[in-house]
C-alpha cells in the first residue's frame, strides 16, 4: 500500500513559535494524520482468486438458545465475550464486493468468530480466518489486517447488537470488532463444504438489513472512508 506524503510549509511566525523544539513533532504528527485520514486500499478482481472446498465447519452451538445459554455461562466465569470478524474485499467491473459466508438460503456472515481468553485481536482474527478459509495444502494464507472499521456491542443475552453501548448497560455481554483485511493480489481459499462463499456488491448490502442484518448492511457506510484502487 502506498500513501502520498504531504509537504508542510511552516510559516516564520505563528504557531509553533519555538521552531527548534516543536517543528519536528508537528510535522510527524501531521504526516501521521494524513496517513490515518487518507487510507488507500488495493482491490483485485474476483477472478484473481481460486476457491476450493474442505471439511464442513460447524458452529459450536446446535441452536440459538444454546448459544446464548453458553454465552451466559461463560460470562459468569470469564466475563464479556470478545469476537472479531474480517471484511475481505474484491472488485468486479470496478465495483467493490464483500466476501460473505452463506449458510442455507438466508443466513450470511463475515468470516471470524470468538477470541480465546487473553488472545490478541489481530492474531486471533488471523487464526480464525485460517480455520475458516485457510488452504489445505500446507501453504499458509497471507492475512494483512489493515484497520478497524466497526465496533458492535451486545447488551444482553439476546440477538440485538448495536454500534454503541446503551447508557443503561454497564456490563455488555459481547464486543464484536470488525477489521478490514487487505487481500494479496492472488490467493487460494478453501471454503467449508457446508458454506458457500459469495461476493456481495456494496449496493446490494446498502440499507438492506432485512436481507443481511444490521452489521453487514452497514458496511457500505463504514467502508466509505477508504480510497479504493482497482487493479
């Protein structure tokens, strides 16, 4: 990823007055701000990627009630659940697409899952991406975690999640963090045979919580701050 630097013309008067003491720090902070505020992400064509299959990957819980029961039991022992998910982007005809896992006909999810107790978020996401989409020939996939693009909170042991903590909630039950993953130019992915991997265009996700849920349908807005280069 390349980022164009910004040249700062420092005036002879005004702030900062003590040039020798502060100019270097000011320039460094300004350049860092430029990099942070003007993120450029490379998108490669969907045809650059090969998709194989591997053994089915099943959820830990057989049902939604069982999932929340396990969450409740774990909350009493270790506290709030921490989850991470990866947003993997490709393009078709210069339109960004998000790679989603489809289970059945109506359920879609981002690759990721629960972190282990004390596990680092980035390393945990790399582990989960490998478990979900990693190839099976012994060659490790390259996962480059670029940036946080969303934080979602589950106030209670119930399905609703929100991009904020409600003021009356002092102990959220789950914190889910979404990360942008910079894919390499070409790669091979192995998809669990009980899932389909689909590429959903941003215009299909936009304002479509009924079809994809509130988190996935919010991705077009969350991704709008990035500058995409179509290669």
